């Protein structure tokens, strides 16, 4: 009986959340607008270039408020916004402008899984346009400027048991500021687009060990038949070792190791498969950080063996090359800016 009651309560909650959110406005929408699930928004893993098994998606309905710039955190909020859709978009459920004289505030609660207890916890933002300040439980955890790049903060020291509170403040002057903005303008007409302010890529939590891999840079060299991997770690020690395995399916086809914070250079097989539009082959890459015989961290990635270059032909015309062969590009420009 208790199980049935719990199920019915969860079903009712899901229905209420869906009923509260609707795409804003009456302009034309793409087919994806009807496929949005507020309880499972953009569920795909947000960083496939460096993947771990454990993570928590914070996309969904957040509280929001628009306030004059310079004001303190709002004591109450205006309503709910669907993250990670820009506030000007239909799918946000709001479709309002912010402007340089105002700031956009977000608020959400989250709970850290108990099995993450002995880990550091990172809070990731896929992108926030433009300037973002972030607090967790009223503790300032970081600031980021730039509308197109991902960023993260270690929020471990700000966490509490049970529910945690995250607040994000965003300022975006669009074409009244100096930031890169593409064709976004506050008064769009003709070829110009509406602003894309606030959170517009996935927000998520990730547990990591005390010493972990922060970033990967993978560089193929077709001429030398090598794959070079630089693994940037949170701390550096002479006892650490980075191991890289290149896989095709479940089979390891090449591997290499390095110490002393050196790049790992993997010699690929002679029959390596080159990437091309006709055959876009990707290799799986496993990167493991060791301290002696103890595994500290492991991430999964991927790589393509390909080379882009340019050369002048016998008439002096510059040609684009892929894998040392001329590549002729031909195609239309299909460009649009949909309200949703």
C-alpha cells in the first residue's frame, strides 16, 4: 500500500511540474519543443571528451528574478525558468529581456548523494552568458566571465548535509558591452538575433577524488602516426603516473605511460584508421592517473587520427587538405535563429 501511495505522489508531482511549465509565446517552434520533459531536460552526458561514470544533472525548473543591477540577492522570486534555456527563449517558459541595467538571478536546491562522501564535488556550467557569480549556501564559490566556455568550481567546503542551495547572478549587456556576442543585439531586426542571456548549457555536479584529472588535450599526428595526450591534474607529484590506452571496441590497440608531468605519446598501429567525412572513425581513449600502484582517477575519452593543413597548388591557389589530400568543400549555408 505504501509503495502505491509513493508512486501516486511521484506521479502527481511530475504532472504538476509539467503543468506549471509551458513554452512562452506563440511564435513558430521546432519539433523539439514538444519533446521537452521538465523532469529530464537534456539528459545526455555533458562532457563526452572527458567522461566519468558518476554525475548529477541539475537541469530543470529553477526559480528566477530580474532585478536592477547592483541590488542584493532577491528575498523572493518572480517564478520558474527552465534551465538551461536562455531567458529570452520560448523554452525557458519566460521569454523576457534583461538588458545591461538589470541582473538575472537563479536559485535551486540540490542534495549530494551519500556515496560521494569521500570525494571533492565540482559544480559545472556548460555556458552562461555573460558574467556569472555563484554562491552555494550563501558562500561565494566563484565568478566567470565569458558566454561561450564551460567552467566549474570546487564547492566541497561550502556543502552541508541534506539540501544545499545554489544561487547564480548573471549580467549580460549584449551589444551595449564589449564581449564577443556574434549577431546578438538588444534590438534585433534584419540579419540580427535576439540576446541569449543567462544559463544556456547544462548545469551539473561531479564527484572527483582529492587528486584528479582536470583536463585533457589530445593531439593526433598523422605524419608521425602518434597520438599525444596531455593530462592536466589538480596536483602534481613525482610519484604520479599517467597511463593512456587506445581502444577499438574492447580491444586495446596501443598504450603508453609517462611520469614527471610529461605528455604521453602513443605510437599508433601501422594500419591506423584515418578519420574522414566518408569514414568518421573514432578511437576510444582511456586515461588513468596512478600514484604508485594506486589508481587515483580514470576518465574515458575519444580521438580521431586526422590532419588539417593547407598548401598551394601548381597555380598558387591555397588548398585545404585533409590527411595530406586536397579537400573540396561545397555546401549551402543553412542559418536560422528559432524563438524556442
